[in-house]
């Protein structure tokens, strides 16, 4: 005589979940019942494992399940966790919980950046670059105008030709500014 299946309540007890969880799984089509309304526990366990999202699980079964993740997602998660300082080597597979942890880390980092932006603690890179460029241009222009402003006074103090003094100052100043233009500013 073939063995009968389990009732919803007995299957829930065997599985370690509530009877409500079993009813929800049946209603959602994640597990099926036999024609007599009972549940074949082996078949139901296989269906439960393959058709249930680990993110929706509670308890020990959710913590221990692993699911292969594409290599690109693995690299992205590792990079996120490395940036957060919580990377540990797990081999070629990654658990859903680890990927979820990376997602939570990203959410926390994003929230932190939003808060810093709201508090005006962050500076927009493009506006900072434009501001530095504008400041450097004004500084350069002020120095380029300097020889013509001071040449007459310097020439009078030294007793030399004003025009020649301005030309010499201009020549050496432009050479100095050209040297300074070689400095690269990296806003990282």
C-alpha cells in the first residue's frame, strides 16, 4: 500500500515553518498537493527549494542557502564589499545573503552621500574644477599685468630704461608662468 502524504500542519512541523507559510506556498504554486489533498514531503521539499526566493525566507534555511551568481555580479559585489571594508574570500560561489549585504552596504553609502550633500559637506566636482580653473586664470592674468604696472617705478629706482625693464620683467615672468603651467591638478 503506497504511503500517504502529510497534512499541511504535519508538513509545516516537519519543515520547521508555520502552517500559514505552507498554505501561502500552495496558493502561490511553489509547492503542489496530491490529488487527495495531502503533501508528498520529498517532492514538496524539492519544489520549495527551487521555487522560493531566499530573500523571502526566515530562519536557518534562509541563512544556509547558496545560489550561484554571475561572475559580473560577483565582481561588483566584491568591489562594493572591499570598498566598505568587509570583504572575505568565499571562493567561486556567493550566497544570496552576501549579495544582499553588498546591496545594503550600497544603500547605506548612498544614504550617507545624500546626507552629506544635504548638509553641504560635499562639493560638486565639475563646479570645483571650474572654480579652480577660474581662480588660476585670474591669478595668471594679474601676474601678466604686473610688469607694466611696476616697470616705471623699478626703472626709476635703478636708473635704467623703463621700456627695457618692462620687457625683461615680462620675459622672465612668462617663463616662470610657463613652468608653473606644467603642474597638474588632480581633483580625486
